[in-house]
C-alpha cells in the first residue's frame, strides 16, 4: 500500500465537514504554502497558483492511502481522465515532507471573493474578503 502526501486547506481540514474522509489518515504537519491565492466559493474555498511570494494559504499535511486519494478526487470533482472539465485538478507540490499533492481550482477565478490571509478557518469565523477585479 503506497502513501501519498496531500495538502488540505478547506473543508477537509480538521474541524470541518469533510474531515471525516481523513480520519484514518496520518496528519504530518501544518503550515503555509506560498504562491497560492484562496477564493471563497461559499461552502468551500478554492486556490489557484499565482507564482507570487506574497500570496499564501494555510494547509494541513496528511499521508493518505491510494483509496483515500481516490475518494478525495471524487469529493473535489477531479477526473484524471477529463481534467479540463474537472472542478479541481490535483497538482504536484513540494512539501516539507517530500513531494505531495494539492487540489487547485480549475475554473475561472473571476468575480470571486479572495481571502486575503489565505486561511479558511479564519475566513469561516471572520470573513475578510475583497472582490477580485478582472484585468481587461
């Protein structure tokens, strides 16, 4: 059985609705992932890669089995056979624990409330957002 390292930042984090999916997984750390921006989609967040050092998101790192990773794919509406039409895509990311995965929002990030401080837990308690202004 192989284990996969995964960063979670929203409803899969400890204390949130979908964390039960990770109950049999090994938590390995918490931290910040630089170069990502978080958007608020109401019931869940999404992140996009920005290449900007001043953008970051709060994550929890887990070691998960292949079957848990497949269940996460279903939850995130990621189809590895049809990534273009998936709501999220699973992208490789470097973690303090080795190479891992993160789910990145795969739809247009227009008219999305951006969570400036990149922490879904904090946003769920005290939402502080601004409207993303599209570049024309």
